[in-house]
């Protein structure tokens, strides 16, 4: 019949076009599905990698600050007339000092600071119970601060599946004999954290990690007057906030901690006190009355002196 073939041909062409359009749509959906799938998998891989990186830090809590600051310490040397120990010498000295159990040998290897030789030995003997067994020693090279020649060794302990760290800092005495600074290693504070955080008056000397903060409350509520710093110690769960008046010698000294810009967290030795007007303040809020040292080894004079 006339036209019959043409109509049929047209119908077959229409079905072909519909079929091709359907296949094209399926292809587009497949491409979209694969793109989404690849994106999800990539995000999952990145998230897993980030989790594996972050988990040890969260698992160890404030101990992570040890590793962060240690990695960022400057490698510049302070001019010294004494030869610095090599890596092997530094590690051997730290190992020998931490193994001490004889009071008579303490002065040969350790700078005791405010502690007695008996207190040093007692602390060292209790370390396996308090911190765990020593797992590793990591040489940090130069960590010079406060005009002092300092060599650092990060000592890592392991106990019950958790790790803790202490920083062994070596410095030469007047005769050039390198010794372990025990107050820095023990993160010595006076009075104890328990006493300092329970009272609402009084002052203390603390060795902490500090970072800039923006919490203003109570007697420190005016951010135009006060600068705030978060203070953390591996030896207490309490996170503290310290304040000093903007423009003061203490403010200038704290600012020095970040002048080189290596890290947002810095080790510092402070004298802190509860505010005289304690109304509205918390037990963990302190005024920074002195900045004694950048890092945990005291120099010949306080860092804020003359500022």
C-alpha cells in the first residue's frame, strides 16, 4: 500500500531514537553514579587517613602538645663556649640519669634545682608506676631558649596501651658539664596542682603549655584590658586560662613566645595567682604575675625582667 513502508520506517526510526535516548540517559546516570561513588570513597579514604592521624593525638590527650612543640622547636644555636653533646652522648646521658637510684650520684648528672637529691631519686624510682616503662628516646637536637644552650631528648613511656612523654633537657653548668634539668623533666610546680586549683587565693610557679585564647569573664571580662592564654599541663585534667594586662611586662614577655611563629603552642614557666577580686572568677582563672622563662628551664633572670 502506498506510504505503508514510509510509515513503518518512520516508526522504527522513532523507536530507535527513543532507545538511543534511553541508553544515553542510562549512561549519564551511570557516569553520575560512578562520580558520586568515587567522591564518597575518596572522602572516606581521606577521613580514615585523618582519623588514623588524629586518633593517637586524641588518645594521648594533652601529651600531644609534647610532640607538637618538640617538632617545632627552632634549631638555632645560642653562642656557647662549651661543646654540645652528640646524639649518642645526649641519649647516653639521659639514659644514665634516669636510671639513677643512688643519692650520691645525683649531682654528677642532674641539675636538681629546688629539689633535693633524695626527692629526685624518689621521683625516678616511681616513674614506672606513674608513667609506665620507657618505650623510646628521641633526640631533638638544639632547643635553645632564654640565652641558654639546651639539648632536648623526648622520652616516651608506655602503660596500659597509652603513651606519655617527658622532655629531658640538657644544659651545661659553669664548668661545661652537661646535666639533666630535673625541674623541667618533672614539670615541677609549687604548690601542687591539687592545692593550686582547690584554693581561691594564693600563687604558684607552674610549667605549662600556653596558647592564645579569647575567653573573658569575671574580673577579666574586659578584653580591651586583658590578654588571655589557655594553659595546659599533662599533669592535670583541668584546662586553665591565664591573663595579663595588655602593655605590661608580662604581656610583652608572653608575646615573645610567638615572635618566631613556629607554633601556636609554646612551653613557658609562669608565676600565676588567683585574682584579688575573685568575685565572678573561676578556680581555673589566674592572673599571670611573672613570666619566668620561655620553656621550662629557668635562665639567669626572669624573661619579663626589663620588659
